[in-house]
C-alpha cells in the first residue's frame, strides 16, 4: 500500500467575508498525480501556499512525507519542486543565473537534466529575466521546479502563458515523472491538462471541496456512458424519470433528461426506451470539463 504522502486535515484559513478555505481534507498517495480545479478565487493557491509553508492554517494541519509543512517548511522547500501561481524572480540578471543560484541553494551539482529541460522548452536562459515574456518566465519556473528531479512537485497553474505546443511538452514531462513514481499536486484551469495526467481531481467552490473524481471514470476505463434523451410525450418522460437510471440533468420544459449508464446497463436503457416515443437520443462523451460544469451547476441551483 502506498503512503499518504501529502495530507491536509481539516485545514481552514478564513480571510473573512466568505473568502479563504474551509475544512479541507485531502490525502494524496505517494506516486499519485492529483489535480485541483475551480474558478478564480475558489482557494486553489491558498491550499498550495499552505503546503509550501507560506501560510499557517487557522485550524488543522498540512504535512508532506510526514513532515509538518509549517514547522518544517525550510527543510521541505529543498526537496519540493514548486511552480508558484505568481512568478517573482529574485534580483539576478538572467535565467541562467537564476537557475544556477537555485541549484547552489539545494546543493545540486549536475546541470545536465536542467540543460535538457531548457532545450525541450526552447528556453533562452541568457535572456534578461525582467524582459522575459510571461511565457518565458513560466518556462523558467517549470525548468527550476523539475531540474533537480524532486520526488514531490507542487504546481500552481503551471502552464499559464504557454502556447499549445509548450503545454503538450509540459504534459509529456508530467507523464514521464509519473512513470518514475513522483508525486504531483497540481492546480490548473486547463481541463485537458488534468484529464491527461491526473489520477484524481478535486473540485473547489467557495473554498470548499465539493467533489473528488477518479479520472478512470472520466476516461471511460470504468465504462460509464452519458446519454441525452428527449421524449415526445410528457407521460413517458415522467415515467422514465422514475426508473432506476442515474439522472444527472433534467430539463422539464424540453421533456429532456441526461443519464449516466454503465456499459452493463446500456441494454437495459435501450430496452426501456424501445417502449417509449423518443424524439432524439445523443451520446455525450464524458469529459472532466463537462463533469465540472455539471457539479458546479448543481451546487449553484441547490
């Protein structure tokens, strides 16, 4: 059984007026890639800053590899790869000087892997840091986070400002690290990025976790399909809603229902529909983005 490598136990940071994070409980296993998604202001950065030891919780605690993130922050910072949500470089002239400064800080002697990453991300490390574009600064931060091949990576919106080609390069890098057994905790607003890399994804709303989804389900490995069905007659529409299928959305004005059905129940679904007059039946590929929108809408309408 893999260790619980990253833990947040009842973590609360209340900034007032409903802002902050509230009663966050997460357990991320060693070797897991875990994603965090939510709209701006939902608390993603606050969670990651607690794990980095930048913030002290009002209640609860955080730990990484059995070390307290607040009390042992200096020790943990030397073994964690970190991409901040807001990049602010120290007062050094070039990207090369920054990476060398960081390498010296953690006692890293061999720069071969760092140079490989620089090449992969097409990064001009001799450029002046202050004059770098947002994308170049982001690539510098990514190289810095990965170059020592740390076992734990905390990544806050790591591909902000990157073009699609560089986003793919980043996804490939995370998948490589995953194969090596690295533990990755990553927030992102790019659903395809999380879908491609994560084992599980947590959904944040107003500082609270509203759901944690296993990505096997989203990728179809557990064979769950989603169908949108429109009925001709109100009576048959109402009858279908009372059946045992998992209904995820109902639009009464259109006599329309959306259901999620495991593969082994698809035959049962079509048998039920064969006795009803149906205007349309469409298969909706289940994506992380669709799942998130559905969950968020459910919370808004509750």
